């Protein structure tokens, strides 16, 4: 069909009509289209559709998609577009499309008939506001963010040198503020943080609340990749300023992950995923910092996901087991108790270090059922030893409680049930808790500790000195034992110089403090005779570590219990290989 014939047909439809060549040059435009856009026919014919009627930030991406679609004869049968009229108005048009072909059958252009549904679209936009924006902050939500990110990916694929980046910004201390000041204050902080982020970016960039205290920033059309890194620094500096929440000033920092657009990305979700992975790496490395995504982060995330899947099945498949490390008198090496330690023997990977799987169990909440299983297993084991050796009523079993397990609603009931079923005397059970677990919710922790202490259960602070180390909470919480972290034990002898002197004085202070408060002290990680001698001289009575025994599987630990009064026991078990 010739253009004149096609134009005559379209003109008679009383609709927006347009004919373009394969490059987007306007060959003809209907009277109705001219009226809607405010341009004359003479101004439009011969001009490029994208240069005249498409918003500047959309031109290149839209042009590339159009040319690609025409040449491949792959334009959709309907295309919805927003045109920019001569007076700056937005005109929303739904086009029915048809590819035009030359005599050789090749695609040479495009013909479209459009319906102006601007008013309807405006009403729809208002209806969609809640679906595309976060109701609390008014920022874009995840749906809109991914849509904008998809468009940035399209620009990247069709425009050489186009650079974009995604930043995921997570507020580091939001939970503390939310829990201490209340959810209303937390909401105010999120609103103010959103405003700070918007103030840090350009008008064409997108800031979204992705969920919780996590925000996304899409910066499109960057001069260079370094611009994204500089923006991360700007955001961190801005968020360090105090936030006024009612009559209170609140402080927070941000962990930021950065993913740069590249040829490996086909989906917007993948860019966001990688920025998220980088953010978690920043948080793991100490918070209040940024990390740029590297492929190794994704590989690590995949391995962690696989490990999580396996861990969910490990308990049912009897892959988890408990080993027992003796706690001894420093002076004689006589056993006074054991610490139960969790281990995982994977059927394919072999022994997996607790350093690798405990954080996953914590993050996923699996630590609660796993921790309860460890408690039951340790108590059953202790009971079996006491059946064989009824006189060992002084023997204790120490079991670690994670922060999530410590504040789990059923903890008291689970402990009572375990003691009842196994027949273990509460006086022979010691629960080890980290300083951070207590300080997550001090009021609830104090009540719970008092309740456990009332049952006769011993209470220990694990890795003392690495957390808050506040004298005030030692006086506030009913604790029995301080466990000195292995880093201080090794540091007071093995490092030399001022550092060794500092560690020595810290250990001395902990021992003195515990003695004055009527508490026991257990030194962890004692590996050399020099450490033992120094600790004994400082007045520390109890210890555990490779000098005395490695963690033992249940059979070997039972033999040590049987030989508890044998003076050769310490030398015998110190020579055993570690539990597998």
C-alpha cells in the first residue's frame, strides 16, 4: 500500500494516525495527531518521531527498541506510549501497530492508529499510586523500582557507554531504635531517612523503599563507575547526622551494597540481588561501610543457600552431633564439667565448621530447634554418665544458648521438659549466654535470668570482654560464671610487648572482678603451659582448651568421666585427636 493511500485510510478514522520509516522519521501524521500534540503537519513530517515527541531521558532506549522491532518484524500488536506535546503536556496513547514492508518483503517502516486515553491513564495512575509507591514514605516501592531498573537495562543494551548502578542502603541501628523508642518513632526515622536519600541524588534518579529499613537507589546515566562509589560516601555522610524524632535525637549509619550494570545482567531482579549481596557483605564486615559487588559474592551466596537447604535436613538425617570439651581445675587438671558443642558431619562435604553453619542457623531461625536438640542431647548424655557413676553429683554440663533461642517464648517450658524427661538435676546444668544476647532486650533478659536462677540452673557469660563488658549489667543480671575469651588468654602470653601487657591486665581485672562479685571464672582456649601458669598466678581456677583436652565425641568423653579421679587422665586426653 502506498503512503498516500494509507494516509487516506487512517485520516478517515478520526484517530491519531502516523506512518514512520525504519529509523523513526515521520512520513505522515494525521490531523487528529497534530491537534493532540500541538504541532503542525509541516513541523512533524520529515522530523524524527523520537526527537520531537519522546521525553529526552527515554529517547535513545525507545528509538533502539523501535528500530530493532521494525527490522525484525517483531513489534507488538499494541504499544502504549506517552508523548510530550508542544506545550509540555503528557499525552498517553494506545497504538494498534502494523509493520510496513517493501517489494522485497523486508520491513521498511511502521503504521499506527492511536487512541488518546490520557484522562483514563491519569485516573488509573491515581488508582495505581498505592501499588507503585510505599504508603509510609511516599517513595517508589519495589515494583516501581524494578520497572525503572528494567528500563535502565534496556538503555544499557542499546546505547554504547551507558552506565547505571543500583545501591541497596540498609540502616544499621534501626532495630535498636525501633525497639527502644517504639514503632511510631521507627516509622518517623524511615520517612526522614527516605528524605535524606532523595536529597543526595539527582532528580532523574529513583529512590525506593524496598521493605523494612532497606532502601534502593537507581542512578542512571552516570559519567563513570566511580560516581556510584562517591554517591555511597555522600549517603553515608548524610545519614550520620542526627535525626530528630520527637524530643529525642536518634543516630544511625548505613551499610551499602553497589551493583554496576553490565553485560551479565538480563533481568532487573538479578541486579538488585547482587546489590543486596554486596550490602550484606558490608554489614558482615563491620557495618557503616559500602561494598561493590563482585562475582565471588554471588557464588558465596549460592553456596550459603545450598548450605541452608542441607542444614534444614541435617537434624532429621542425624548429621548433627554433640562433642564435649572438659572444663578443668587449672591446678590439677581434674575435670569439673563439660561444655557441649554442636558439630555437623555432612555426607558429601565432611565436617563443616560451626563458623560456617551457625550464622546461617541464626539468620534462618533454625538455631531454635537445633539449640533445643543440643540441650536435650547434652542432658541425656550427662544423665547416662551419672547412671554409671552416681557419685559424680558435682559434674556439670554447660550448654550454649543463642540470642534467638534465649528470648524464644517456649524456652522456660523447653528447659523444664528437658530436665524432667532426662532426670538431670538443675544444679548440674549451666547455660552459657553471650553479652549481646542479654543486651538485645535487657529488661526481658533480667526477668528470664532471675527465673532460671530460681530453678537452680547455673548461668554463664560466654566470651566475656568481647561485647559490652559493662559492670552495671553484671550487677543487674544474676550470673554465676564469667568465661574469658580465648583471644585475651592467648594474647597475654603469645603476643609480646604492650599488647601482651594490656591483655594480661584485662584478664587480671576480670578475675578480680569475678572474685569480688562471688563469681567463677573459666578461661577459654588454654593451649600452652605458659598460659596455664599465668592464669593460675592471677587466681583463675577453671579453664578449658587443647592443653587439657580437645572436644571429645561422646564415647571418649565417657571414658574421661570414668577416669575422672585418675591423675593420668589429663595427659591421656590432651593427646587425643580432635573429635570428627
